[in-house]
C-alpha cells in the first residue's frame, strides 16, 4: 500500500507515470517469519509441558491406578504406594499459612500505599517492599530455617520441630506479600476517584470510604490477586524443601514436618534417580497435578480481573 | 468544637478572602461572597476561572487533593470551616455535593441512598426504608425505581443516575447542596428534570450550582456569581493566571444590567 | 431545620449522638490506618530480619583446631602466595600416601574402580605428564612424579584447597553468631577453655576473597563459592543470549505484526499462563527434554541444558515486559518513520526498538534477576552434584550459587549454615551488581534517546 503511494510522489513518477509494481521485500517477509517463530516458542513450550507431563504420567498411571493416586493417603514409593494426600495436605497447609500472612498484610499495605500515603512516601516505601520480591526463594528457605523456626520454638516451645510446615508457610507469606500488595494496589487504583469523592461528599471518613466503597468496588481485582498469590504458594519449592521437612507425613499439626508436592519433587531429583523407576515417573504425575492446579487458579484470576476491568472502562 | 446548625444568620455561607493554591500555583484569589439561605446561587465564568475550586472549598473537598492549600474563611453557622478544630467529615455531612458526572456506587439503588444514613449509625431497617423512600420521592425518582430498589445504581440511565446521586445526597439531610455542573453530562430532557428538581429542593435546601449554561442559570438561579480570569505578565512569555469573583448579584441584574463590561461580554457569549 | 423530612429528622439530627458517633468513627479510622501502616512496617521488618539473619551467620568468632597450622607451611601462613611447585612439595612432604588419591579425585573423571589399572595417558587424556609417566599406572609412579602431575595440571587455588583440607586440616570446632560475638565475649572465652588443646579463637568473616576464589570442599572451613559463582555467570549469560532475542522478537511480533486473529490471541493468553506456571514444572520439562531426550546435543546435565530451561522459564516475563515497553512507543513516531518511506521492519528496527530500549531493558533486568536466584528447576536439570572444577564450556557439568546455598543450608551443622550465609551474601551482591549495571545501561539508553 504505502509503497505505491510513495512511487507517485517521487520525482520520476511526476514526469511520466510508471506502471506500479508491488515490490517484494525479502527482508520484510523473512523478519516476519523469524518473529512469528519467536512467538511460537511459547506455544511449543506449552505443548512440551503438556506432552512431557502427559506421556510420563500416562506411563505412571498404568502402574498406579488414578484412583489410588487421588484418594489414598499413603505416599511410600518404596512400597509402591502413591497416594497424593500426604503431599497435598502439606501443600495446602503451607499455602494456607502463607495466605494467612500475605493476604491481610498485602491488602493492608496496598490500602496504605494507595489511599493514605503521600505520593512521596509511596515512592520510597514501594521499592523497599518490592525488594522482598527480588530476593531469591532459596534465601527465604535459609531465613525460615535459621530465623523463623527458632523464633517459633521460642514462642511455642519444644513442640515446634526443626522442620515444620508453619515456619515454611509463614516465610512463604512474606515472600508473596509484595506480589499481593502490588496487584491489590493496582485494583484499588483502578477504582475511579469519583466514587471516593461521592463517599467523602456524604460525610464518610477515609476509612469508611475505603471499607464501604473502594474495597467492595475493587473486590474482584483483589480476589484475582489472592488467586495469583495462592498459585505462587502452591508452586513454591525451595522454602518448603528446606524448612518444611523431608518425608511425607499425613498430619495437620503445623509444628510437625511434612513434605509438600514440590518438596517431594525437589528431594527426588537431588539424588541420582534411575530414569525408569516409578519414583521418577511420579515426579511427572505430581508435576501435572501442580500444572493443572496452578493453571486453573491463573485462568480464574485472569477471567475475574478481565471482568473487573470491563466494569470501569 | 463542632458545628451546630443555626437558623439565625441570614446567610447560609459566607466566603471571606477565600484564596486557593494548588501547590504553588494560585487558582483563585480573595473571593468574598455571601450565599443566601434556601436560594439557588449559580457560579458562572470561563473554564479554569476556579468555579469548581471555590465550590469544593466550601465543603473542604479540596482537603483530599495533595498540594491544595486554602486561606481565608468559609463561615457556616457562625464557624469558620477551616478552623483547626473543625472536622472535614462533619462539614460534609452538613454541606453535601453532587458531581459533574453521575457517580453512583456499584451497589443497589437502595444501598446507594442508604449509604449516608448508615454512616450516621442508622441500622434499623424500617427507618432506613423510610429515609430511602423519602429521598427518592424528593428527587422525583421513586416512581421509576420503586419496584426494583435492588437493581444496581449503574443500570439506570444517566439522568436517573444523577437524580439517584441527588437522592443519596439529601438522604443525610444536609443543609447546603453543592452541584458542580450536574447537567453537563445529560441530555436536554434529563437536564430539565434536574432543573425542576432543584426548584423543588430549594424550598428546603440552600443550593449552589456551577454551570456553563447561561440559560440554565437564568432559569433556576436566584443569584449569580460571575468568576473571571486575571492574567499578569511575569516575565517575557511567562504568564500568571488566576481566578477571581468579578461580579455578584441577583440573577436578573447580572443578566440584564451587568455592572462590568467583562460580565456583559461573557453573558453575550463573546468568550467562554 | 424545621423543613427537614420529619420522620427521620429526629434520628439524624440528634447532634449529641452524632458527635459521639463521629468521635468513635474517627477513632476507628485512626486505628485501622495504623494497622495498614503496620503491614508496611511488618514487611520492612521482615526484610531487615532477613538481612540480619544472613549477616549474623556470615560473621563471628570461630574456634578451630589444626593438624598443621598454616604458619608452619608458608610465610605468614599465606598459602595463596605459594607457587604450584611449592604446594605440590608440601603435599609430598606431609601426605605422600594420598597423592594418588588427589589425582583421582581432582583430575580423573572415569570410573574410580578402574583408575589404578589405567596407564596415565589413558586415565588423564590431555594432561601434562613427565616423560616416562605416560605408560605407567599411578602405582608405578614415585611420589615426585605424582606430585608433578598435581602441580602441572591443577590450578593454584585448587592446590591451595587440597593443602588446606589435607595438610592444614583446619577443623571448625565451634562457631558463634555475630551477635554472640559482640555481646558474649566472656562466654566464648569459656568455650575456648573447654576446647581441645591447640584450638584457636579468631574472628572470621565467612565471606572473603578466599571464599570467592576457592572451589568447594568437604570442609566448611576451606570451602568456597568459585565454581558455583562461575556456573551462575555461565548459565545467566547464556540465558540472556537465548531469551533476550527470542523474547523481544516475540514481543515485536505480537505488538507490531499480529492481527487480532484467534491464533495470535491464543499466543497472548498462552504467554500469560506460562508466566504463572511454577518454576519446578519447567525443571521437569527441562529434565525430560534437554537433559534426557536431547542429551546428544546438550550433553545431559550441562550448562546448556540449564540455560535452555531457564530461558523457557523467563521467556514469558521477558515477552510481557517487552510488549509493554513497545506499546508505550507513541504512534506518532511510527507514523513519522513511515511518512519518510521506511518499511515496516526499518521502522521497527530504527524507531520502535530504539525508543523502547530503556523499557525493554528494565523488563529484562527483572526477568534475568529471577533467573539468577532461581533454584528449583536447576535441581531437576542436575546442578546438584559436588564439582570442584571450573565450568569450561557449554557442555560442562556445573553448579550455581543458589544450589550451593541450598546444599549448605540443608546440612544441619552450623559451620555449613555459616558458609551458606556467606554464599547468600555473594549471591545478593551478584544480583545487586547485575541490577546496577543494567540500570546504568538503561540510563545511557535513555540519555542517548533524548540527545
Ligand atoms: N487538582 C488540581 N491540581 C492542580 N491544579 C488544579 C487542580 N484542579 C484545578 N486546578 C487549576 O485551578 C484552576 C481552576 O480550576 P477549576 O476550579 O477546575 O476551574 P473551573 O471549574 O472554573 O473550570 C485551573 O487553572 C486549574 O488548572
Ligand atoms: Mg469545573
């Protein structure tokens, strides 16, 4: 299109009209193809994940019935028992503790930053909080083991074991806090000023405006943040691998050690595993479970925040 | 200390040398103005002359803008609303506000209107229902929505939304209602409905309305305040502009016999 | 206000009740505001506690015992100042019977059981050997010949480590945290008194130049971060080389070329979801695809496999961030370029990318920072083994700092925790340097743009 128009304004064209030829531009075509290939890498990754997890899981489920995997409560690879519940319960426990820390604190921090803090205060506080998000998770694992666990032992006494899900969960909560805070802040900022002004105009205090107008209006955005935080907690590996304990343990006692799904995968891959053992294949079944679990959380979160955005546009 | 409404003074609100800055920028300067009780006062003037700024200063809405600074006095019921011991929250309970763009909460119609009374601690369902009905009736909306009070306020048409916002404002029984171009986002029919509503409301409330529409001012306002912009060459190419109250009087006088030439030029549409 | 609606008027205009209510409401507001602020304070406190915990373990007094104090081996006890030949000489004098073991552990990479049976030229292909040693097995060499093999083929830092581990034999008897060291000197002295004879007390900074330059060892007193640090640098550099062009390319495609077709929308959604996949799942993918299926190309558990896995992991983030940066380039710039007759690709290359560079860099910094600290996927692609030799190429075995931190933290003895704390400081320093460099680059790019 553009090339034709340009031909008409070039000096030659003004003198004697030339037949307009659509010039082929090899660079253009090649670059387009190369860039498309880059985009396709992401699809290939997804297909790779699904294929790898799916095929190996299939081999695994030929040996271990899916019903055993989903409904039995013993995970003892040596005895050929692969019931996911001990691992899943530990995952759910650490996730719950993490959310108990990160959701209230993250939301509160977001409210402070978006509703109270002076822009200048916000500009200094926010990067400091974001530092927490930049710290490698293995460092959090160290922190859980050498700071949080002794602290819990000092508070709750010797019933707190060296490895326990509580410590791992709390530290995971600190790790997720900035994610939840920053997503929540975005949701709060998306609430139009006009709604706040309407509330103030009716004689509401700042807190009433936040509690009764801003937070309810941002609610779905906040839920989306919550779900993303949950997905992060479910998939987090290093903190639980270091601090939650090695060895599956069907327990609800937060002070006892228990291995999470990710913790198990990490522990198995640490040693030299033989590639055709059931142990090895179980990693893929667990990986598939994690993948699907977090995928659902992410999809729901995206769906909710898309609807939330539609409301205010 | 706090505000006790007084029936006494003839003036609902008195502005004394009201001056507003945004950060270091002077927005309006030295506004002296008396607003009469249970009358409609219109603020007119070119864009950027500070009408909204003055209006928002009256119920301390400007407190919410970082960098906004107010000097001078706003007298209401014998108190200067900018005294340090006056709570802005209380001010806004007495002096309500309706905004340019209808801004109902994303809640039901009922909850929108009940929002203010609930803040005041009214929990009793029957009382709330009563207040909601009265307010919706007073804003001429009752007949249109009485059957689905549970519907979201956002589902109403623009004109209905603005009347809902008025109902919401009067549900806390304010003394003064500030309206910042309440009709500029509405079609002529909805505008007419709001104008009729104002004429009804003024029997109970003192109303101040900012408007760009000269006919509207003439139709509804008892008094009109004309604001204008002053300019001053600071250095070459660097102009300082601020707003001020140019002329104030009965609407009839402002539109038929303005004292100032600039008022004359403005109302005849020469600039705006 | 006689004109107010009558029924509710009484309720609302009970001024005294309103005043009381307002006081309560104001008080409640303040209480909540303090709670909100507290959340931020808690976050910052956690950050401080974290920093404190690391520093607390990385410095402090240690009580150590020695088999042969370094001062007896080198002037001022400075082993680093010795040459390879001198170090080999020390090994020959003090541990003549272990020379063959050192050769096996540090130079030989085949099956340990076979080692003693192979002639040197086969056991150590490519190694520098004294004439006459080629065809002999290790047992047939005398001490001097064995020592020469060590001195000629190992780097000086590795030799120092061998001397430290086997001759000096420093063994940490007890370690103290920084706080303890500062406030409880008397208690520490008392501990020293009950320590074995010859034990010395010294203030130790676990992170030190020596720690940076030494290969790992089985003794926490002499271990170092050298190999892991180099491994991290290799993996990170390679990850940038792979992920940066592909990520930016995909972003350009999505922003500049992709029509809103179903397929392109699918790519978008897909990328967003990939960004949320747990990193350990990428590790499983890398294990199955790069380490096993493509082993012939990647060398199995190699730097290349690790970098490929990391690239897939950070690609979604790189793409999303680059897309945002490209989207922020104003349309008017593009139009100006088309207006002077540029083709699409010329416009992208000369105009769009140029002005999006600072933004793209910012996004890529974030993504790469994540890769530097990432541990879980590398556990799976096999970085966990104990390696003493520096990585030498794309296909060499490797370990990285986060893995070393993980290994050391997982050990229950305090000296290893202290070494882990030192490795954490190194890792954080690397992250800091990386971010600082990248920010400076971004600033340059910005200045170039505005100039
Ligand atoms: N929030 C604000 N921050 C900075 N300046 C403002 C703000 N609101 C208004 N102003 C400035 O104050 C002046 C008066 O604005 P405004 O009161 O909105 O005028 P009007 O309502 O008469 O159009 C204008 O110059 C405007 O730019
Ligand atoms: Mg205005």
